[in-house]
């Protein structure tokens, strides 16, 4: 059977399998290559032709049906909608008609370019989505969070708002009670001395990162980021128009240099995504650099709350004596991604500019009932009880995943040591091509993970290959799911000839 559609070309353009098929068929219809009433290939035939899942074909057909390009009858097949030639021509003309393009600012143009220039990562066609076992990080598991307790706290706050005659005293920097609770917690748990005035509540940590880039970075300025790095930081910095210095990471965190730059983004408590801890000596070196260069440091402490062993090293903010460190935290990781509560601890000279910038987006605090509920939950001890329970649970899950990767897949992945966080980072020990084979085979059999290539900054600046790596999340899984996922990966590796079962020792050996 020959290929009736420009599927491959569309796939290269958009990278999405079902979207590429939808666009290819739609183009064939609007250009008259498919006639009204003509029957389309069955989902099975089209899936076999392009070596994709029938599910992807079905999604493309459903999109075409919803937009009126095709008609489907139960047991009859799928046909091009029966409109006349003139109508087909009119539809094609409408689709191809040029609209007036907006003249975007430089910031807007860079924003669009960033969205269109996504990193090329392995995205193998997956099997049955309902049966997938995903190690892709999803934050805390919905089954672990005490939803009833949290809903009761939020409901109580809404009742209080209903009884209050004046709620206008809430300002853009957020709930005063929550800011006080955060300041107390940071003083107690992280050694950061601050007061409520310095704490500004944001809609997650990403809002704080974006606001700070808009305040502190201009086109042409130099900004240092880690490599690999959280994509949100990469995008915010690139859209600002700054010249990016992507500094490498080793076993002690970012490697300090005397950068000619005005701003540094760093994740010292647990480098994202590798999980390595920035050594004390390097923390001092970064603060010394900021002092010499009159620069700012933005410290993203995204999930150090979840620590299983070792002594938490002081944050940069706790060591800062000149007010050069802006400390960012979030409750979205410890509670749920749907709870959009983050915060920034801002040095006093920057408080007013940050408040004014945030006020442009949020004249009044977003989710004030949730903010007040969290303040009440923290002051009543409920949040601390929840965190203690989660540390015990997640510590066991992390240990199960780490041991499974080391014992069953140690010849394939090098697991990077870490004693905190909600994911495990591992470097691939074979070739890039072999990594792709394993990812493809695992997805076909129903298990997947996050490709580490999306965090590497080099994909934008060089054509040299990026050493493959993988990020395995576990907080949304249980012990049995983790064991089964490791088993599936090892079975796939065995089928590729990289692992052999050692009957004498009752385990696996690496080919």
C-alpha cells in the first residue's frame, strides 16, 4: 500500500504523531487530492503503513470528524465529507488566507521562537495509554495527599470570607498570615533569617522566576544558568534576550568561574535535575563572585523539603550577608501542582520593584482562600505532620527505585547519588542509538520515563550529541508499581540482548 498522505513531512514539522496524521489528511482533502465520498483507509491499515498505534490514527480521525472534514459510520468506515468541489475550494481558501500578523515586541518574538524551538528528545510511540506505567515525574501522588483535611481548611476560609464585611486589606504580596508562617518555617528549618515583609507570595515558583527576569535582565546582559537546567529557567532567560552562559555541573554542583555576568540562577540544595548538592566551598565562591561583580543570585530551592538522609546544607540565602540572594520556594511540589502557591524571599532594596511588577499581573492576591488555608494548616501543625509522613513514605519509594535501577539495570544506567527529592537521575552508559532502542521498546511494552535531554542547554547552541540520561519520578507510584516498572525495563533490555538472566545466582547479569 503506497503512502496517500504527506505524513512524514508533517511529522518533521510538528513532532506529534496524531497531529501530523491529522494535518496530512486535512491537507489532502482541502487540496482536492481526496474526493468527497472517498473512503479513507481503516485505522489498522493506516497504523500498519506508518508503523504507529491505531490509537493515534483514531485520534486523528476523531479530530477530522469533529471539524467536518470526514464522516464516520459504525461498521461502515470513514469517508471524506460529501461537499461539492466549490465548497472544498472555499474551505481550502479559508484555511490558506493570510491573516494580519501582529507586530510583536522583541520579547514577544523571542517568546514565540522559544515555543517553536523545543528540544529534540526521544518521544517514542506509546502503547495503550490506559496501561502505561509512567516514571515521568508528576509531583506528589494524589493518593498520598490528605485531600479531605485540605478541603476542610479551604472551606473554613471561604466561610470566614463570607462572614467578613471587609476583605479589601489583602494586597498583591499575599496573605500576611502565610508570609509570617513561611518566614517562621524558613528560620526554623532552613536557617534563613527573614521577616514577613521580605516574603512575597506568587502563583508558583515560575511566576517569581519570570518576574525576576523581567526586572533584572535586559537584552544583551549576560546570565549564568546551570547545565543541565530546569526548562522554565531556560525559557525565561532566553525570552529576556540575555546572553546565556551555560555552566557545567560536576559531582559538587555548578563549577564556579569569574563570569562576566549580572545574574546567576542556581539550585544548590539539590541541583535540577541531577540531584547533586552544591558544596559549601562553592557556595562561598558564588557569594564572593556576586560581591565582586555586583551581581544577583536567584536560588531555586524547589524540593529540599523531601530529604531522606544526610545533613541539609545551608542555603545560599542563609550565608548571604550582602543581600544579593533571592530565595524562591514552592508548595506546588510538596502538596500538588494544582496548588499554585510559591514565594520569593526578596532583599529589601528589591521588595518594592518586585511588588509593583507583581501588581501588574495580580492587583489582588490569587487564591487568597487557599493562602489563608495553608497558613492555618501550617500554624496548626497539620502541614508538618503531613510532611513527616510523606518523608517516610517517599524515602521508602526512593530507596526501592534506586536499588532497583542499580541492581537490575546497573550496567545500563549510572544512578547519580542523592539523598533528597522526588526523582532519581541516571546517566545512560551505552550509545545514543541504543538508548533510543530501549526507550522505543519500553514504550511499546508499556513503561516510560522523562528523557534527560530536555534539560540540557546545549541542544540550542551546538549540533554535538548530548549524552543520554533519564529522570525517574516515583512520588505518584507505590512499591508494587515501581517493582513492576523496573521489571518491564529489564525485560526490554533482555530482549535487546543487553541483560541475561543468571539462573545460578537468581538475578541478572549484563551482556
